[in-house]
């Protein structure tokens, strides 16, 4: 049984942990079914870019506009995404 939703909060800051995170998300999601919601504060360019590239290889990614959807403004270093695994 696969989950309907996976929440990932503040898990992107060390490059060496990006590959295991992406592998885990790949293993526990179902194509086009499981929604992954990811939020984190960018702490370094290298980890952010590695994650950004990897997540786009595996998932369709939508950047959440928190101001439009919830009336919340946020600094540019905070990221919120909704992802579904590519078929």
C-alpha cells in the first residue's frame, strides 16, 4: 500500500542527504497518485540546486504561491512545492 500524501519539511540542507531523500520519495510514491508536499528553507546553493535537479527528474513539480493560495508572504529562501511522480 502506498501513501496518498507525503510531507517533507526542512529536509534539504546537506548535499550528501539529497540522493537518499530522492530515493526514498521514489520508492514510496505511486505514479500520478501520491502527492508529495515539500517545504524547506534554502541554506546553501549546492544542496538546493542538486535537490531541484533531482526532484524535477522524478516528479512533476508545481511551485506553490503561498501569497495567492493562503495570503502568506514568505522570503525568497523559503520554498513550497507540490509534486507528483512522473509516469
